[in-house]
C-alpha cells in the first residue's frame, strides 16, 4: 500500500459513499421524528394504555418492524416523550430566569411566549395533554413517573423567583411568590385546556387579563402602598 492510499484510510470519505451515508442518516432522523410525532398525537388522544404500536406505526407511515429498530416498546417512546417535554420546559424556564431582564419584563415575556405557543403549536398542546394525563395516572412506566417527580416543579420555582425579583423592583404585586406562581401556571394551563377542547379557531382572551393579575398598574400603586 503506498503512502497516498494509506493516508486516505484516515480521511473523511467524499463522493457518493459519503453522500449515501449522510442521506441514510437524514432518513433515519426523519423516520424517528415521524414516529415521535405520531406517538405524541396518539398518546395525547388515547392515553398510553389504549395506544397500540400499530396505531403509531400507521400514523407515522412506517412498518412496525422499522419502528422496533428505534424503540423496543411503546413504553420506551412514552418515557422519551415525557423526559424530552420536561427538559425543554425546564430549559426555557431557566433561560428566562437567568436573562438580564427585569422581573416585570420576564413575566411579560413568559405571558407573550406562552400565548403564542398555545395559539400556534399543536405539538405544545398535545404535549400538555400528555403531561396532564401522566400526572393523573398511576399506570405509567416507572421511568416516566420518576422524571415527573424530579422535574415537574422547576417552572413553578423559576417563576416564583421571577415574581420575587419583580416584587423587589416594585412592579409585581405583593403576595406569597409560590402561590402567585401556581396561579400564573394554572391560568395558562387552563387556557391550554380551553384551546384543546375547541374545534373552531376561537381566540384566547386578551393576554393583558392574565398579566394584570401580577403587574402593578398606576391605579394599584396606592392600594399596595408603593
């Protein structure tokens, strides 16, 4: 073997073989994403127990054999969805908490972002249904239950800290920060349920109706002695 051919053993392949490898990897990612999307839709509509692997495969447009190359069972898909949803929610909450915005700006950004997401994202609404079902069920995989117990409270904790910041700055109403955080998320979760249970495109109430529960306005300053 000459030096040129020996060195080529350690180079990244180029040409048709490299393109085929990249295309195959892309196809694998696309197949997995279709499986995940189909499973989320099926689980959010039917729950874990009533959903069959066949249902997921048919909606994803893949064979059951191909599905089993990615996941050993529907429980494994379910756990993956729960963990991914919790991680993404917590990452977003942490990014907002750590931002350089004021407490009021952070809270308003949370309202704006959540309103837009509830209005436009089918995936978010399906994920919310999935999480709500999981929290109210004993018949879920132990890994999913463990993830919920470990990770579900962080958005409440982050918002409690944001509210405390706003209270120190004099822009968010006084009160127990944990209770106010529960109220905030309960309002938005309720709006998500409302949107999920309507077949027509009915708009959400004005987002300022939510914000006004928390943001001190000029006419409230005297009431709170600020």
